[in-house]
């Protein structure tokens, strides 16, 4: 079996995509017309130093990775068995799986990047050499619960997201716990509660896009599982504030059998993360490896039980909200630790502990 992987922000560099732009001039021209600027010039020359700005980075990576997929498809027309993308890369995975057109995906990515770039005051930092449990303990002990774990990239690589001052305060706490702390050059607190302010606007953008059922399973960042029927819109909305559960996503794919991973994009960042996840899985006893892929911790069990019993569209009652509400997503791990479900009417998430199915 094989899985195609598509990278997110951080994979960009000036000069990326040259061969693919030449191979697919029609798609390159279409992208430029949609964006209102020359995508080829941005990626190859970056004359105005915009490539690392979120509103430009996201469309650029989407286009380059989509063209990389088309080029690979010419060499290897046998379809993949699974697809997954890291954050922004999830949109490229949906395009590659036929769930969204190249044009609609690009428009949505452009809108996403523009909205995310509007949220200022935030920052992010990579944490190396500490596992998730240790990071969470560290945050709690130092009264840093205002930070979210935005990315769970590998067993020893995570990313914190939050307000500037809180990220700065976290450095000493992380280093005291034995971790490495690397502040990232990002313009906002992505994949955290601080993106909630633009979530409603993005939901309206998503509602305008026609999605089809993927031709092959696509792993969603927020659930680390394949999309269920009619959940693409809701999971993409949830992804703005939810953790990118990359380690769990790859663990799920590894559990499907003998898996070959092919990264399609400007760099091989995800390939390195996969190697780290594989190495960790290989070092675990068989019983522990099984736990990794079957979600046996209490929080994951709660989510699994909910999704087995209650589909999207379930009516729920929440004590402090009065009228019954209807769910728009499967249950998921919000902010990396809170079991929740997105509901209609309140434009937000309800903790599973507060939701009573009707």
C-alpha cells in the first residue's frame, strides 16, 4: 500500500516548483488568474519578499504541491491507498483525492491564508525532545494553560501556539523540563483557540465550496482518521483551532499494513517526521504499539464511543443553552486535550461532557 503526503507551511522556499510550472502551464496560468498575481514569479523570484507571509505562503504551497501530485501521477498512475496533508497540506490531499477542484481548493486556501493573517498578537514555538504528556504537565505546573499544542508532529516534536507573552514565558519552563525550545517565524497563533475569531468567516467560505466524496481515504488532521461522509466542511473549520495530530495520523496509516509513504511537495519535511514516528513505533513493545493505533486512553475511548453511537446530525441538549442543537462534526480532540463536537447554531464547540444526545 502507499500513502501520498502533502506538506504545510514551512516547506516553502524561493525557487520551488520550477519544473512543475513548466510542465503544467495551463494550471499555472489559472492559478495566477484566481490569485490576481503571478504565482510563478512569487515562487521562483519572490521580488517583494512575500513568500513567507501567510496569505501568500498558503496559496503558493497549495499550487506547487498540487502540480507535484499531477507530475507524479504521470509517472505513477496507480492510485494511492490513502492521502494525508499537514495543516494546509490537507487541502492539497483533498484535491488529489478528487474531493475538491483545483480552482475551488485554491480559492479556499487563499481565503484561509488571508483570514489567518488577520489574527495578530500570536506566536508559535517548536518543542523538541519532550513527549506530549510531559509538555502538558509542564504547561500545567507553570500556569501556562493559555497555550495550546498546535502540532503533534512526532513523538519528540510538537509545536506550541498562543499569545506572544505566553510563548516567551514557556521557554524557561520547557528548557527546565529538558526540552529544546525554538521560536518559529510565524505571524499568528495557528491551530489554537486564538483562531476562533475568524472561524465563522471561514465557515462561510467553506459553505460556498462544493465537495465530493474522496476517491481514496483522506486522513483529517483533527481526528487522525479518514473523513466520514459529509464531514469535510466541518473538519476543515475545526482544523483552524484544532491540533494537527500528525503522529496519530501516521500511526493510523502504519496500522493498515505494509505502507510506503510518498511526499509530494517542495521539501521532504514530512518524510523525516514519518521516519521518527516509525522509529518510535519500532522501539515499542507490541502491546504498546497496539495501544498507539487503537486509541486506548480514556479521552480517546470517549471520542470513539461517541462516534460509534452518534453520527453527524445528532440532536443534543446542552443545559445552559436551552433549545436542542444538532452536531456538525464527529467528536474530536479539541486543542489536543478536550473531547468536543462542533454544533450548529452557536458557531462553536461543545464539550462531550456537556452534551446529552436526544
